[in-house]
């Protein structure tokens, strides 16, 4: 089964993705597979239409969000946040989504961090309730037009963060098949109805998750997470781990670029990946 990324020829498409690049010698996971169905050019992206406009949290607001007062709330504030989460866990799916969409990025981050330990712990009922609310947060991210700063220090669309999280959840065996399936369905439905993001959609690309080998999805989930949260040697080490575990993917750039709102964002992703791959091959 091969990665199905549909890239029809169209005069509206100003550029193609850059060439897939891998290490000069295959990783321990196996030899390099043949290219998938997407076309590639030897030149970098240029002149692609921009995606939708996005709001950006200011440095001041990010600083306030990261301040000790925000990260270590006093007891009344902590109790209020915990009470809000308990109320949200009991809310309907529609109410959960509306509340998640009304939150700031920092609030979604905090709620997500509170829920994630519960996805693998506690009773089956508690885990299912946490997963439902966690999914509301991811759906709110997918519908967001905002930009956010990654832990690695670069700007990207919040929708791409939602794709990161769903891709990791659908490939994480620790969550179990039911939760894997919930995440896979949500991401697959998003790609089918909303497309792979403004940048790839403007180039005519489509992504069909059910036609992608599990190893390539797992590789993409691993690398997307690494690029968002690590820099330098940390990213290289994580890419090397992915190569050893999953082998060299036949085609990966569309999966890595999914969610990108602009050419600049996509090129930042591709550049980090290709730099890490070149270092892994050295």
C-alpha cells in the first residue's frame, strides 16, 4: 500500500514540494522505498498563494501566559480551573466544542495538558470522558485560524498543532485501538472535508489516511512532534530514532506539511526536517 497524495496538474499551482530527502544510507529500519504518487521538482517552493489570515499572540501575551502567576496559580485559581474541567467533562459534545473554541490558545494548552495523563489512566469511563473533551480541544484547534509559537521557538498555525496531536494519538499503541480509531477518524474526516491545510490545498494536494502505511504515519507523527518541541541535536536524535524504528519513508513531505497556512510555514517545516535528515546521514 502506498501513500496516496493526489496532486493533479493545474495552472493554479505555482510550485511543487521540494524533493524528498533522506540519509545517504538507509536507517536500521530498512532500505529506501520507491517514491509515492506525488510529483516532485528539484526547485524550492515559490510564489504559492498565501493561506487564510491568522491572529498571532503577541510576545507580551505569551510572556504573561508563561509567567509564574499563570503556570503556578494560587489555590483558589487552581480549584476554579479544576472545577471548570469537571463541568466540561459532564457537558455535551456540542457544549465542549463551543467552550474549547472560546478559549485562548494558552487555555487550550492548559486543558490539554490536564487531560492527557487521564487518557491512559483511571477507569475506562474516565478515560473515555477525558478523550471526548481532549477531542473537542483538537477540533477547536483544527478550526482555529490563529498562529502559535512552538516549544522549539518557531511560529506555526494552531491547526497544525491539532494535526500533530491527532496523528500522535492515532499511532500511539498505549492509548488502545478505540482511542486510536477515534483520533484517526477525526483526522481523516478533517482531511476529506477541509483538506490538508491552505498551503497544500492551494497546490492541489489531497491526503487519504486510509491509503497510507502505518509505519509512514507513525514516522510523520514522531517527526512532527520532534520538530515542534526540540531543536538542534535533539531534533536530529529524534529523527534518527524514527528512522531506526520505522525505516525510511517513501514519501513524507505532504504529511509533514499538513496544516501549514502559508509557504513560509511549510518551508520552515521542510527545512527543519531536511536539515535533521542531512545531519542523521553525516
